[in-house]
């Protein structure tokens, strides 16, 4: 993210103050990770604490020694009981297998191929996969592909960050936040990162968090 992005967001005084407190962005992008792996990992993390999901993924990867990450054809050939033994639910196994099928048939593009697709085209394409919703693809766009202008308006943390930053009684509705966030284009991914930081800052300052 460039200095221009910081300058653009700082035109809003509340963002400028938040950026001043938090400092320069530390938005980590997994540039070596393919979309297939990112989607499988996203499914593993759904509705689970991060540590629990990572433990399941470690067992999953251990089933396929020698691979940097289990390959789609190998996962499809694996016995379902083996996958359940890793800790995946039946629904997650079905989703992961669909990701594998859709990777092999080209629906899930390579990183290189994804560069030719717009954000909305990738969202439309990947949300046809079982268990993959818009939010999951938006996280992939930001944290795997490093797309600069993504605002996940359905994300609780993003809406809560806006509520905190602008001292509102209630979170904005997704459609309202999309309209408000238009002013942050073409750097809405960075705005998203800072809205998450606003939530963290508020939690750190709350009496409950300090007790």
C-alpha cells in the first residue's frame, strides 16, 4: 500500500487520527499461496477458532507427505474416513472436495490466470463452489491476491469498526456502508484493515479487557 493510499484515507479526519495512532499498515499478503490452497484453508477455518483450524489443517497436510500442500487429485482419492479423522465435518469435506473438482476443471484459477479477472468476476466465479460465500472470496482478494480496493460490507468487524470510528450507536447496514465507503476507493482494502484495527483498539481500551 502506497503513501498515496495513506494520504487518500487521511483526508477523513477520523481516519487520519486512527492512522496516526496505529501507524503504517501491516497488511500481510500471502503472495506465494494459490487460490486452491487459500480456499481449502478458508473452509477449515469456518466457525472455528484459529488454533483449532490450524491443528486440523496440520493433520490434513500430514496425510499427504511430500506435497507442499495436498493436491486436488490426491484429496479426491482419499477415503472420507481419513479426512474425518483430521477433524473435518461432513459438510466441510464436501466443500473441500468441490474445491478440488473445481480446481481441476479450471473454475478455480491459478494466480497468474486470476490476474486477468476483476474482483467481481472472481467473486461470481468462486461463489459457485459449495461452501464458498462472497465474504470468503473477499478475504482471498485482500489477503491472498493483494487486491487494493475491496470492502467486505457484510463483515461484522468492518461494520463495527466504522461504528466505533465514527462514534455511532449502531453499525451501518451493508448497503449504507458500501455507499459511504465509495469515498475510500481505490484503497478500500486498506480502509478495511484500519477498521479492523479500530475494533482491536476499542477492545484493548475497554474495562472488561483490562480486568
